[in-house]
C-alpha cells in the first residue's frame, strides 16, 4: 500500500527569527562630528548594515565605511555627490553649520537638509527612514531658564529656530511617503571627536591638562549659578544606539524623543571628581571666558605635546572654548524628561561620572592629552 506522508503536504511558514536580516544602508550626514562618528562606529558593529558617511572633508574609505565629500550648501554639488546612492534605506542627519547669530543659523542648516532629501528621495526607492538630530534648543534651553523637565509635547518657542524648521520640513515632506522620520533630542553630547566645535569632554580635558602643566588648581570657569544648577549629559555611544532604535522600531515613527543618560548632577559635585582624576586641587569657581583666557596657549600646548609625546593634533583641533563657555554659562536647571522613550522600550542609561572618566581614559590612550 502506498501511504502518503501527511507532513509533506503541509505548507510550513518560515520562522522569521531564522531568516537573514534585511540589509540596511545608512547614510550618515555629518559623519565626522562627535555624533556622526559614534553613530558610524555603532552601525559598523552591527551585522546587517552598510555604512556610508558624508561630510565636507570626507575621509578615508575602508571595508567598514565608505566616505563621500560633499558641499551640502551647494544643491548641485549635493545632487552630484549623492547621485550614485540609490541603495540608501536610512538617512541619519547630524550635520551642522555654525554662524555668528542664531537667526543666521536657519538658512544654511535648513538648506543642507533639504538638499540631501531632494537628492536622495527621488532615487532611493527603498528609503525607509530619515533620522534628524536636534537638541534641547527646541525647548529654548539656549535662551535662558526654560521649563524643566522639558517634554516632547512642549510648545515650540518664538522663531528663529532651525531645529524646528528642519522638523517641520520633514513633517510636510513625509505626507504620502513610504518613509518615516524621527527626531532625537539629546542633552550635551559627550564622546570622542577632533576638530568638533561642540565637544565638552575635550574642553574639560584640555583645560585640566593646561592647568596641571601650569601648576594651577582646577577652577570652574563658568557663571556662579551654573556651579549649583541641575543638568544632565548624553553619552555619544548611548545616543548612537538610541538613534538606531528609533529609526528601526515602527512604534517610533514620526515622533521626537529626548535621549539622555538618565541621571542628574551639579558641577559643584562633579567638578571635584574631575579634578581628582587629573590629580589636581580645586579652588573656588572664578568666572572667566575660556575663549579669551585660552588664547595664546598654542605654544604651551605644542611644548606639552613634545614633552609628553602627544599625537600631532593642532591646538585648534583639541579646543572648543566657545562651546565650553556656552555650557558653563547655564546658571539655570538644564534637563528633560526621557520617559517617552522608556515607555516605548528604550531602557539604556549611562552613569555620567563614569562617562567622563572613560572619555578621559580614551583621550589618554589616544595620546590626545598627557597621562
């Protein structure tokens, strides 16, 4: 008797957990900044991502990442530079152009984002997501005391504000599209990057190293009120992981998220710990603009580099004094509510004191600052 095997006639659905991950191609715009660099490092570590980085100065491509140089302020240049990238599935936008006044920031920073989307959207048939990097400036944090904890549902403030203009552009552009967007709002981002105008950890490390070389205690240089205000930071590695989470979790589509380490601190408690790391005494805070007092220190830095065998980085590459003055001038509380991200499944946190010490350790290993 010929008995058929009933199992052979069954239609067995494949187990999705055993299927290979769908390939994803990331275009990181602003790849050489502290945010873009750490995001690239994270994506490279994941098995199902191809990484392409875009910046004005480009970089040296490798098996891990392909670099493209583009002047994003020039529409035609952007079209030409990105024309060969129809495979892009995710745009991670972290580019920034500095200007003298806040109003002057709007036109160039909006134009760069528009130029990137105009170049890629028509050719990237599988584009799934555009991730926008923002910050607490959306809440007016840079203008003065603002409502804390800030929440994503808080009203925007009176323009100009390029972060808001960028988000509203994506909101309008997304209507009727198959791709979605997300906006990440970190606090002060800390991590490794050279030549970055917004790098607080580097400011502190170089300031402490110069103080030690001159035999001085480590004085907090900001406003008196800033020494005792509550604030928070965002680790660049944590931000990278949160950015990818928001870009790939469907629950996060078309929303903004505050991303922070998850703890609060005061400089009055953190500063002595930083001084101890550098084996320095502290002295009472003394308001002094770093942008002014650190002028003329290039020759001292060069002497230190020779004396301690530091890597050959120019003084301008390792100093972001204006940004340090900006942060140390916040004589008001500076923090936001990260509960929305946690409610949707983001539960990572970073101890801020440990973050600072690990960044300083990394700078020493890289021979950026003396051991």
